C-alpha cells in the first residue's frame, strides 16, 4: 500500500465551516441591529437639536416667527415662516421618525408657542419624541424645549 498525500479540502469540511460561521453571525446580528438603531437615534437627536437651534436663531435674527413642523411617522423636519415659505427641510436618519404630529413656533424673542386661530399662544414646554425602529426592536429618545426656547435632550 502506498500512502498518498491528500490535496484540497473535502466538501463536508467546507459545510462544517459554513455552518459554524452562520451560527456565529446569527448570534451577533441582534447586537449589531441594536447598535445601528442607537446610532440612528443619537444622530437623529443631534440633527433635531441643531435644527431647533437654527429655527430659534432665524426667528431672532429676522425678527419673525419660525414654524417647526414634524409629521407623524415622517423623518423630515420642516422649518417655515408663518406665511408658508419653507426655509429648510431637514432629513432625519433612516428608520428614525417622529411618533406624533408636532408643530410649534419660535417667536422673535426666542420663546415657543403654537398657533391657535391665527394667534400665537405661549407654551410652557414642548416635547418631541423620536423613534428608531428595526424588525426586532424599537428605541425612543425625547427632546424638550422649555418656554424660553432652551433645548435639552432627555
């Protein structure tokens, strides 16, 4: 009998390696999805905060009311003047959106309010809740604006 050297790999060895890699990937996937959601939510909150500060700055600089609008389920923030002119539309990260309809104004002195029958009524505070979602989990974050226009992430 002669001993021959084996060259290459067997199909069964390749299948075992593929199964092991697939099992490891299935364990790592939920953690990666949570990380992606948290990252999207964090970026969304930063974008929201920057946009709110910009709206307040424009209102003070131009001496006119600035309307901030988020539609329920939308990942866009609209900055508008009261005459309807859109100043800017800002995009939130994918899978990140406002859970409810939000609409309020920044006044020329920087305070916040909402429009009721064409009159701006001062608000004590405004909370904006952003949600980031995937097929396996949901995460939420809240941004609060007090009546003086100060913005805080909760």
